[in-house]
């Protein structure tokens, strides 16, 4: 008998949600996390936004899993009393040339089944957010914010209650398929050998590297990963908006937007810095250069002219795993099964960037469903 029904490599929010989905179905899962704490990578270096599902191509995984995940997430947060707030978001056009893009976004959001979407005229924008400057805008009332760390702690509690375990300081070394499942080796100060019926690679920035360490994984099924760094700055003084504010998107991201955290702080970001090809995840620099504040101020003043000089200070940075290069349309999530790589019982999760936090519970559902045949045939 295998030690667990599932082994999940990576203790970020998506990996934890996958393990929780198995444990919730009575199938204990083991999460392997190389760091000292779960969720210290991309999962804790983002805007902590619950996305509505506006931006993604209709029918794509990002569309379907974001909308489904958002609905699941709000119920989950409410039931477990995890701090969150459905504050809404305004997407702004700051000149006439951006209005057609906002109108296209509204049409796509309606096609995607995003509830409550509404175009706003200039006077309505001023009424809702007096300090916001916009030629036209789009209101998304379903957008919100959450305490992502409390969410991940709840997932860990769910895993443990379902007979699973989150192993910290347990870096993945390699895996081999064998009769009835997989054998996995871990390193660190307490190396181990453990078995499971199915294996999920949810290693985020390290997902391609983990895939290369799985015996029999064809190289042509492992995508070329690109990394995009994004910095955040926090605002000193009075918070000007009650809602989140997003500009028109830019290459690699959604523009320097204004978000709130659960504590009431307002922060701006992220910007987009494409890192050189071949950048190693372990060599990432998460520092925030103070001189970037100048570019932030220029971008923010397009929709908030009242930003004072020197009101921003460096906060934190994150790095997103990208499946598309600079200048190309944003790639969809990749939930890669045996149909693509030929190894039954293995799922690789590539390109789990935004809206992965919002989509996490739905991703977990999808992965569990994809591996149902291997689990139930055991």
C-alpha cells in the first residue's frame, strides 16, 4: 500500500488547495515544501485580490477556474471566518483611446458570467470615487480582497484534519513511476523516501525543474518558463479610494493598480520587469529599488492626480511564472495530464500566476477530477 493517495510538490496556495481537495474526499495527501514555511513564494507576494474573471478569454481555463474559484472562495472565507472584503473594483480609461478597450472588457466579462458588471460614465466615477480621474470606467462589484496567509493556514488545517500532512524543509529530489503509483525522494536535514498513488507538480517557479526530475518525463512536454518581477509601493497618509482601481493593462500584467489590504493600507503595483531568459528561481532578487517610485508616480497620476510627491515607499516584490514571452498574448493555465506527457497519475501545473490565488479551490477540484481514474482503480 502506498504511504499516501497523493503527493503534492509545492506548498503554495495552489498546492495546498490540491492536497485539501484530496483530503476532503477521504484521500490523504502529502505536501512537500522545501522552505521553512508554506506559501512563502508567489502565493505571499501578490496583490491578495479576489478576481472577478474579467480579463480572460471566454472558455479558457483562467476564465472558467477564476469564476468558479471565486464563488467557492467567498463561501470558503465566509464559512471559516477568514478576513476578506468584497470591496469592488473600478477599471478606468484615462483617455478616449482607452474607452474601446474598456467596452471590450465589459463585453468579455458578461460573456464570462461575471456578475454585476456595469459601465460607468465620468459623473458616476466621480460620485463613487471623488479623487479618481477617468474618461469612462467599468465597475466589477464581485472583486475583493482577502488575507491570503489566513486562507493558506485554513487549507493546512483542512489537510491535517483529512489525514494529510504538510512536510516543511522537505525539498523534492526526484520521482519514479512504479506499479500502483510513484516513489518520491526528498532531501534536506531529514531525507525520506515516500510513495503515493498519484503525483501533482505544483512547484510554481520551480515547476519546470521539478518536471525534469521525474523519470520518464519527456523534455518536449516541459514548457520554457519566463519570469516577470513585479514591485509594490505602499502609500503614506490618507487612503483616497474605497475600491480597488485598475488602469488599462500592460505587457505582462494588469498595470500599476491601487489595492487595499485587510489592514486598510493602500499599495500600488505591480510593475513588470521581464527577467533574463534562464534566470534561476533560487537566484531571484526580491528587493524593491526606491528609484522605481518615480515611474510609479507617473503611472498613478494618470488616474489619481492628487498623489503627493514622496508619498510612496517600497513595500515588497513578487515574481510570476510566465508561459508566454514578452510581447505575446498572456498564456492560459496549463494543467498537464498523461495525455500530454504519457505518465499516468501525474499532473504538472505550469504557469500558475494570477488569477491562481482566486482560482485555487477550483484548480484543486480539477486536478482531483483529472486523477480520479488512477485513484479509484487502486
